[in-house]
C-alpha cells in the first residue's frame, strides 16, 4: 500500500513539474499567458458566483463555477501551449517529422524517405487515406524530391492514392500547426488490410540510409534516422 501511495505521489509530482515546464516554455512565446489564464478563470468563476447570488444558491453555483473555471482555464492553456510550441518549431528542420510521429493511431510514419545535400527532406505517412508525402525545405527543390519519390513508389503501389504536402508559411504551403488536420481531412479509401499490404510493399523500397548517400553537413536538429523500416502506429 505504501508503495502504491509513493508511486501515485511521484506521478503527481511529475505531472506538476511537466505543467510548470510547459508553462515556462509557453511564456517565452506568449508573454501574456499568465494574465489570459487568470482572466479566463476569474470571468467564468465570477459569472457563476453572481448567478448563484441571484438565485440564492451561491455555494452550489460557486463550487460549480470553480470546477468549470478550472476546466476552461486548462483548455485555454492547452491550446495556447500547443500554438506556442508550433510557433517555435515552425521553420526548424525535422519539425514535420515530429508532428507526424505524434499523429495518432491508424498511421504508419517513416521520416526522411528522401533527402538532398541541401537537407530538403520528404517524410512518408501511410493510412486509410493512402500515402501522404510531407516535404520540408525549398519549394522548388522539394518538387524534384517529391517527383522522384512518387516515381519510385509507383513501381510497387500504383493503385494507392498519393497526396503530397509542402510544409511552410508561403502560398500553397501548409502551416505546421495544420499538418495533422490536413492529413485527417483526406477521404479514407483504404481498408485496414489494404493499409497493411501497402506498408509491406513499401518496405521493399528499403530505408534512406541504405539507398542513397548521406548529405554533407550535419543532420537537421530533431531528425531521427529510420531504424528497421517505418514506425507502426
């Protein structure tokens, strides 16, 4: 029993530290986060408390208002923390790979299936929407990478829909924070077994490190090299 209590206490301490760290990171990009969160809490709590006094139930409405104010503040904090994180990642090499790595169940992602010496890179995600190639880098250069990757895949998965996404903030590009939403909007055209079969055929292409020479210079920050094929989700 003592061990269980100690484990629960350690878990709670870990969560509090994580929340504190997230707040500090968010505050670097969002200086007004503290005032905004305080304002959200006070407004929600104040409204319910006022209603409580009006209907002569201040305690009941006060408790309800406190709970809802805490929940509302947590939601606002989560959204602004996510926005701040994406803002800091935007434009960083390997940022799209990090988003794809956390896209959720039903997708198999493989980072850096293609790369050139300028460190423009293409990642691959496979799901019920088909194959999605996600490119990072110079818009003109990555077009060549995308075309080469599509040609290579066409030899073994010609019957599977292929979408391509160029991550960036320019015209015709997809912002990093909208990447996951973009992938989720594609229509689902494959069944589970078809997705598995597609992944099996794509493994025949091998990984980047065995099929092409390494680019000169350092690898992009945050980029993890593929190990033993794609990562199943």
